[in-house]
C-alpha cells in the first residue's frame, strides 16, 4: 500500500517536530524554577545596561567635579559621588561593560584552548594524554585567581593582560572536562560503528564527539562567566586590572575602601553589582544543567 500524502508529510516533518519539542522541553525545564527566571532577568538587565550605557547612565563616568566630591545619595546623584566628584551610578553602569567583555573573552580563550587540548588528550591518548594531563594537574594545584595573578604579574597588567591571564588560568577546567567527555563517548557503540564504516578521525570528532560533549561544556561556559567577572574584580581590586581611572567594579570597590565609613556606597554599590552578576550567571548555569542533565535536576 502506498503511503498517503499526509503520512509522507508527517514523516518528513518528524525530525523538525522532534527538535521543536526538545527545544520546548529544555526551555520549560530550564525556567521551571523562579530562581532561574530571576537570574535570567538580572543577566538580561546587565546586558541591556552594558549595551545602552550611554543612554542609561545619567552622567559621563569620567566627569569630575571637586565641588560635589563625596556627596551622599541625592536626587541629582542617586548613589552619591566619589572622591573626584564622579557619579557613582554612572560608573557602576559603565563598569558592566568591562565585566561582560572580560567574561566573554575569557571563556572564549579558555574554552578554545581547553577544548582543543582535551580532545587531543582524550582521543589520541598515549604521550599526548600524559603531557597535557600532567600540565593540567600542575595548573589545577593552584587556585585560578592565584594562577591568574602570577600570570598577570609576569605579562603585565592592563585589560589585555587580565583577559589573557584569566583565560589561561581557566584552561585546565575545560581541558579536563573535555578529556573526560571524549574518553567516555569514544567507547560508545555508534563510534565503533562509524569507525568500522571508514569514518575519519576528523569526521568522528566533528560529527559525533563534539555535539555529544557540548551540553556539559555549555553549562561550564555559563558558570565560568561569573567566575571570570569575580576574578577580574579581584585583580582590579589589587591594582593589577585595567588602567587607573577606568570604570570597573573591582577598582571602584578598591577606591571606595578608603571612604568606607564616610560614604559606604562607594564600595557597596559596585560590590552588590558584582554579587548580582555572579549569582545570576550561576543561576542560569544551574537552569541549563537541569535542562541538559536530568540526573542532576532539582538541586542548586
């Protein structure tokens, strides 16, 4: 019996329907908890604030006025002014640009290098695995911030130095996760079948291993953004971050420390911004983990 046109149409739409239903399932599970929704709202708010900072900020972040220095919150300056008369709210808004840029570039460097090394160590094994994993173990023996501090001191400060040092310091986490994923997936039956059919190593890596390794890596990417923002703030607090005078949350906390009792908002405002950014990215990462890994669902 010949299939009807309706049956043929449904058969052809089967993969698309399954993909759409899977996307809806991921979306539903990810936002099933209010804490993840709150985190996503805060993340979107930070992104909006960073992109449209010139429109959102009431003043220029570098505009100085010694006549209005160290003012308390008022109608003109909602969060007061710093020691140079600069508007604290405007500097917090512009500081989100540096934090997001550092977070995105750091995870880009760490994930690209770490995933490449993890694939080499996990897929080809042998001497490549021994060398890469021993270097990874040595780097993981130090806390990421301490390792980033040592690298930043060696290559110099500034924004480029901070991004590069944090990116290198976070490579071991991606390398070890990718190596473990590759070691697990390469033993599956469909990999053996693909290899027996003559598939090349490149095809197996790009067509089978990478797509199946991406879900846990996506969760790690989301969580690492928060860690990168926090680490950049720590380096800026220590004076190894971006150039002095640039509006960054870490340097604002450091500058306001000397006036903590006179005007605590100088440090509290950027500190709260750092806390909200890190927590919100972690909330979103936890939601992604719930949606992509059902075994860990329901825990925070």
